[in-house]
C-alpha cells in the first residue's frame, strides 16, 4: 500500500493536517512504518514536521530539554547526557538507534519503549504545542493524545543517582524481558531519602513501582535494607506475555534484577 507523505515547516501546520482521517505522524518511522508494512490499513497518509526545535538538545546546568525528533543515537553520543547513554543504547541496534526518536519511544508498546522507562524515573515532562504534562499523566492517556509531542524535559540527577538496567535474551540489542530505571537520593548516613523506580514490560506501558519506592525510604542500599522493596516490587504490576517471556516469568525475575540494580 502506497503512503502519502506531507512535510510541514511548523508543528502547528502539521498538527492541523493530522486532523484528517487516516493520517499518522512520522518521526523515525520505526513504529508507524512497520505497522503500515504489516497491513495496518488505518494509515493512509504520513505527516512530518521539520521545525528545528524538534531536533534540538539543550542542557542548561542540570536542566535538559530534548526535542521529540532527537534520535537515540544522538542522545547516546551527547557529552552532557552520559548518564543516559546506557538507556539510549538499550534501544535496538545501531540502525534502529539512528532512526528511533524520543517522541516515538513514548508511544512504543511493551516490550519496547526502554528509553521511556528512563524518562519516567527521571520524572520528565512531555511538551506539546498545547502545554506540558507530567510523563505519568501523558502515558496514562497516550492513545487519546492527538497533539504532536515536541519535547521532553527533566533535571539531571546527581552523579550516581540514576541507574538503568535492561534484561534481554539476546545481547546487546534484544527485545526486553524487562527494563528498570531508578533515581535515588541518599542522606549523609546512607539511607535513601528519595526514590523513583520505573519498570518496563511489567504493564502495557512503562509504570512506577510505587510500593517498592516507599519501602526503600529510610533504608540503606544493602541486601537487608532493600529486602522490603524487593518483596513489594511486583505490587500493582500486570506483565505482558509475548514470545520473549511470559507474565509469570517476568514477575518471578523482577525482584532479582531490581536487587542487582539497587546494589550496584
């Protein structure tokens, strides 16, 4: 099936064009083009925008602003985003990372969307021309969100405060069994004063492990200290079953891999 492609110089004009039936926004193409190739007849026309802000990375102190068209490869090689390079490199192989965008990753269904797990742990905001939304709010309603995502923004954690782990059967670019990201802050005595933990593949989209976060507070990152968090790790999860792993298996190994991540 032939697909028409329309290119607009502004996001505003691209948003207006998206109101037509059968249109879909084209970022890197790793999701929408594959869907069309696999027979998704609901897509008849692709819309894209070349507005420069979509491809910009801005780092000012600890504040980061990444345009929605920025690729995983660009993030992985950016000198000020070294903390996120592991999460960016977790997305497919080199060819995919040269195409896959930040904006597209927000819409990737499980078992994809590894970089979104990192953004959720970082408490990112998601920007459109209609304003900003907390990433957790955006993800909950992403199917009904029709405005083009223009950027994500977040604050870089302190050195060593961000941790990321992807578990796959085929390394280094296999599809996820699960992925975990955590942003932790510790008091001078070593106890955890703040924790955000995000999980991939433990629901149909990235989710917070809020029970595990709560269980970590006031405890040290030792085997005994993290035990309550590991016990609570699967609370509220609804893992996917796919050819990579069953829901049962994902639930069984979650605490093992979360423990490895927390113990460093």
